[in-house]
C-alpha cells in the first residue's frame, strides 16, 4: 500500500506564502489606510497597517492646534501610505498627509455648499494668520479677522471657531478663509430678528414673503424686509 507523502514547506516556501498573503492586501500607495498602534517608542508610534512590516510615525503628527493628540497602544488610526516598503524594509506612512487628504475632501464639500467650517488660528504670517482646518492649513488675511481692526489677536488664537471659505485651489494647496464674513452674517441675522420684533399683524404677510424669497442671503433679507415695512 502506497504511503501518503507529507509536505514540509521550507523556509523559502513560508516566505513566498507570506509575500503572497500580503500582496492580497487592499492597501495601495497614495491612499489613506487604517492601522493600529502596536507600540510607542520614544517619540515614534509603531503602526501596523496590514503589510509585511510596520511603519513609524512621529508622535507630533498626531497633535494639532487646540486638540489633544494623546495616543495609546491599541488605538486605531488612519494614515497615508506613501510607500509599501522602503530601502529599510519598512512601510512609509504619514498621519499629517492623511489628515490633509481627509480635510480637503471635507472642505471641498463645505465650500460647494457655502457652509461654515471650524478652524483654529495658530500662527502669524505676512499679511495675516494661519488657520488649521482639521488637517489643512488656510490663510486668514488680516482684513478678514474681524469687522473692525483688532490690535491684539492673541485671545483669538488656539480656539476653535467658525470660518467661511472664500476660495480654495487644491492643485496649489491654497485655502483662504474669513472670520469677518461669519461675523457680518451673524450680525445681519440679528438685525433681521430685531426688525421683526414689534411688527403689526398687518405686516405678517409681507414678512413671510420676504423670508421665503431672500432667506438664502441675510444681507438681501435685511434690505428686503426694510422695504416691506
């Protein structure tokens, strides 16, 4: 009776099978992937993203103005995969680039919808300030900080607050925001509320009309409702 042979894979066979299993990974260079923090060594986070080897990311990349960047072993994070393997055999990953990629996608949607975005003023540059929009850095011109000139911007720094995106160019990596536009819009909305107070019942129809016709822009709404008085 013939004996059934037993296959004993060699070390090379194991290596080949391991390579094959990692080649099936959906992670691709130039994309944002999920990973898990497996260790923290000095100022580096060791992150497993499902490849042959882990990647290393400086802990400072998990910090942001006005946000707690505390990281612990076992935390799941999203990182940008630059290279699956470098000359040292390690995955090249970045948290900064992942945050930037995520932020641009989110901000482009807000810009299209003309929605406000939250940001933190964290630095001074020529002609204005830098604002962190959750991963993407925007420029805040000095003239767009407030309705009136402000001598000391210190109290406004490192605080999360709303901004309006004036323009953005992803190809050049430029975003311009305004805090003043938000304040002017808020002031206009307050004026509308004050204008409606004390109105006589005979004016309710015209008020409802101007609201339905001009609610898309508070500045137009204020003027329209003044005319209806």
